[in-house]
């Protein structure tokens, strides 16, 4: 049979439609949420700079340069420039700021993801089963919420004396536990509405297991508040990590983080204010941008807020 005159669809056509659709979506988001779009661009630049810190930074983070408290834009002996000067033990501040941002952003991304995931699953499970299961989960949630997050994180971290990678893992676990009860409470209230929906009743009627209903129906339909809470808590986790490091129970030196950079510079603020301003400004920028982007996500994903000014 001759195939002359017949045309077959190519993979380029769906790809073109997908790219056009993505372009229209980005254009609508930019026109409706310009501040959130700028915040996302800033966050992308900061994230890219920290990921490529080994390439972008002119010095190694713990490499001593022999010039104590060098002024910004001072040239080193080998001709490289100290963009933000050096600290009290002659390490380049700009390089430590980038590498410290990598640690702070890892904490800011991983801790909320882990904490919100665990808390959300517990909250949804309690809302679905109700009864004694929900009672136990909510009393545990109330107990954790009664303790300030930073105090709870300190209580988890202080009994241990890990260093290096274990130190970072302990901080992430502590912050995850501190964040999880808020996620549990929020997602529980959302799941209480979903469990009475017709598609959940239909799933029960055809004999679907409880695990299938929770994982295939309740969890996917809870993505909107889940994602919004994650975006907002990135900034909260970075602030908590900085607070813990400033109090001496967070990331231990010589590993740099924005929090312990503030700790090391606090006593030299009068003569070298840039040592404090640099990490403080980075924390402020990332927290502000993540909150702006999180608010825009909430407005976009919440059907009650669509079309509202």
C-alpha cells in the first residue's frame, strides 16, 4: 500500500505546543504577579550562584590570605580581588558567603520539604481515620506547637555534638520536627473537607483500600496548600538556621553558613560593618523573595482568591 501523500505527526509538534503553552503561562504569571516574578528571578540567581560557588568564588572558603580585615575590593598578593574583603582570620568573605549560602539554602529547602511532608501525611491520615488516631496525632501536634520552634530545635540539637555532615543533618532533622506540626494542622483541616467528597465515597464503594484513598486521592488534591506552605517556610527555615548558628548550636565552624558568618562578625561591627551587612542582607533578600513568591503561589492556586486584586 502506497504511503504517498500521507503525513505523520512528528515529535516536534507536541514539543512546540508545550513550549508555547509554557511561554503563555510564564507571560500570564509575569503580568499578574510582577513582584513574585522578580522575586523568583532573584531566588534563581542566588541559588545558581551558591550551586556554582566553586566556580564563581575567587578563593576557597577556608583559605587564609594573610590580610586581616581587608577592605572590600582589595587586591590579594596573587592579583585576585577580595570583593567583600576578608574576615578576622584572613578568609575571603565573598567566597565564604557563597559557600555559606549553599549550606543555608540546603537547610532552607530540605528541612521544610521533610517536615511538611511528614506533618502533612500525619494530618491527612488523622483527618481520614478520625477517632482515636486523629486524637493521638492532634495531641502530639498540640504539644509540639506549644513549644517555640527555636527552643524545640535547640532541645533536639544540644544533647548531640555532631560535626561536619552529621551536624548539618542534625540541624535539618531538628528544623523538620519544628515545622511539621504546623503542616499537620493545616493539611488536616484541608483533608477534613476532602474526605467527604464524592470521589472519596466512590473509591470506598468500589473497595479501594485506605492507603490507596489517602495516597491516590487525598494527597494529590492537597498539593496546593502543600506547595504554598513549602514556599513560605523556606524563608522561615533559613531564619531558624541562622538563629541557631548565631546562638552557637547550629552549623559549626569552619563550615560556613549565613548564621555563623553573622556570629563571627558581631564583635567587629563597629570597625567592619560590611562583615555583618553581607550575610544579613542575603538572609533578608532570600526570606523576602521566598515569602513574596509563596504569597503569589497561594493566590494562584487557591480558587477562592483567583481574580482577586
